[in-house]
C-alpha cells in the first residue's frame, strides 16, 4: 500500500514538474505545446494549446486519453499518431482541420516527437502551430498562379520573361519557340534572329541599365528577307530594392495595321491631290470673273464672288496642309506661326458663312472688345477651328435665333466664343463631345463623322490653349477657345 502511495505521489510530482516547466518557458509561446505519458494520457499543456482546442478547464483534458472537443475523425487521427510514435519512435508531422462554432475552420500543423530514455518510450510532446492564415495565403497564391498561367497561355501575343542574363524564365506557349528559333506561331513567321540580334541586345541593355520601359515599333526581316513590323514593349522586373532582376517582353505583329495605315494615307493623300486641281481651277475662274474678263458684274455679285473666292483659297490652303502632312513620315501636322488679327479672321469666317446662316434663318452678331487682337499662331489652323465652331453653331441653332460671337482678351489669352439657342447637352455628353468620332449630327438628321470638334481640340491644344463648352438647361450653348496671344515658343505640331 505504501509503495502505491509513493508511486502516485511520484507521478503527481512529475506532472507538477512538467506544468512548472511549461508555465515558465511557454507561457507566452504562440504555439500550442502538450505532453502525454506512455499511456497517451495528457499530463500537461500550455495556454495556447487550451485556446486552440477550445478547452476552458484543464481538468477536462489532464489525465484523459482523448480531447472531447475533437471530432471522431480527428480523434482517430490522433490515436493513429500515438500508436505510430510508440512503435516507430520517430517524430511525425501532420495536418489537422478543426471546425469552430463560428464556422471558421482552423488548420493546425502538428509535430509529435517521442520522449525516449535508452530507447524506452516514456511519452510524447506535440507542438501545434495555427497555419490557417498561411494556408489561406498559399491557396490564394496557387489560385492566382494558375489564373496567371491560364491567362499567359491563352493571350494571342508573344509575352515572356527573362532574367538579367537574358535566360528564358516563362511566357505564353509560343514564346519559347520565338526566343529560341524566332518562330512567331501567331503570324506563322520565322524572324531572322541573327540579323536582328544587335538591335535586340541594345533594347535589352537600355531596359536593364536605365530601369525604364521601352516601347517602339520596329521593322524586322524573316528568314526569306521579307520585312515585317512588330510593336514591342520591354518592361524591367524589379525586386524590393528596385534593382532590375529581369525583363518582360511583349511583342505583337502589326503588319496588318501598317498596311491599313498605308492604304488610308495613300487614299487621303490621293484624294487631297485630286481635289487640289479643281480647287485651283475654281480660284482662277473666280479671279477672272472679278477682273471683268467675262463682262462687268454688279456690286452684290462681286461681293458674293469674293466670298466664294475666299472659301476656295481657304480650301486650297487646307489641301496643301493635308498633302504636306502625308508627305511627313510621321503624319504630323506642323504649325506655321505668323502674326495676324483674330477679330479680322473671325470677320473673314463670318463672311464665308453668312449665306449659310441666312438659309437657316440664323442672324450673326459680333462683339469684339479688343481692337487689334494680334495673335501669333497658325492662321490656317485657327481658321479651321473657327469655321468648325461656326458651322456647328449654325447647324444646331434653332431657326430665327441669333448666333452671338465674342472676341476678347483674358489673362494674356486671345479668346473666341459663340452662344446660340440649341438643344441642351447633358453634362456627361459635354465631356465626350470633343472625342474622336463622337457626333450628335444624327439626332438632327445631319451627316457627320465626329471629327470636326476632335480636330479643333487637337489644334487648340497644340497652340497650348484650351477649347470649352458650356450648356444650360434653358437651351443656351456656349462653345469657344482660348490661346496665348504670344506663345513663348513657336513651332509645335498635332
């Protein structure tokens, strides 16, 4: 009897000893730690373990073989681990999923290690880590990885990554063949890699050395010597210290776009050239009429012919600009600055549009608060803007209303605007009205392609000015522009 008491006392003393160790060493440890004896009974655990397994009272665990908060599946798993530990005497790591009352499952990583004394199994110690967050992040990462992989594999474009030594890392399915052999599966082209190697190296070195994005269109030749056009983007890959570790390259064959652009430019240039000859003929004929070569004309007739002649000369100037634009390899319209009077130019435009306004029943009034109104700008292009605005102002104005024009100076800017009575333009449409191919002509049974206001905006912006519209619900609309009277620099383009 006495020996039994001593044995019980010894076990109690041992349990107390383990508990003291845990309370001192693992009090603030975020991982759960639990000891079991050789009979797989719980003999000690830290606070984190109780929290993980939702055990409120240690008496519900200590001295027991099972944890009542575990499901049947998890109890079976723990039992199998206990048996394996005792038999194999080797550590085991496993994953346990535990449901919580809040329906937020927890995922624990558990490592159970046997306690041995000369190969005698005395018990085990388990360390429990909550890896719920890590697993969630891993799951999202894996999901994103496969989404990105699926995206890369299905984009009809050459996209690939290389390290700083230009070794291939990954990319779309056809990209590896393109990097190694120069074969573009999307266009069925074998690019001559040897011929284009020097330029490729220069591009890659620029990105690697300057840590900048490179965007360009370039001509390459295939193995048959036939030229092709590609648009490429080369983007640096940076680490956390913003050091370049590689390059992402995007390449797309644009032969079809180049061919379409060439056809369009040829068509427009040919059209401009074909229109120029009859326009010159009209100018010569009108000049002969004014000289009286075909007999005297009355004053009203002379006034009308002069107006038509001004319009023809304006048209001729526009055609010359168009032709010079398409002779320019980049298709850029360069501004030709000169000094002229803005009020005089407005009067000239009005005289050319006066009969159009009369036909619509629209009266034009002009208010100029500046006498000379000299500006340094491209006269032809500014006239183009005024004619566009006047044309729209007359076209959409209600019949038998007044189109009020104003020319004034504001903060060293020369300003032109008109006010007419026409349908209200909603605010969201006001923002888009100067966009390319946006037109409201169809609502008024008119023909329009939405380029007039877009072109006007580009011209004014090239002059470092701004174009504007204000619409009021009482069906008043104001359109206009402001340009610097004397820009600091001449030149410019759009």
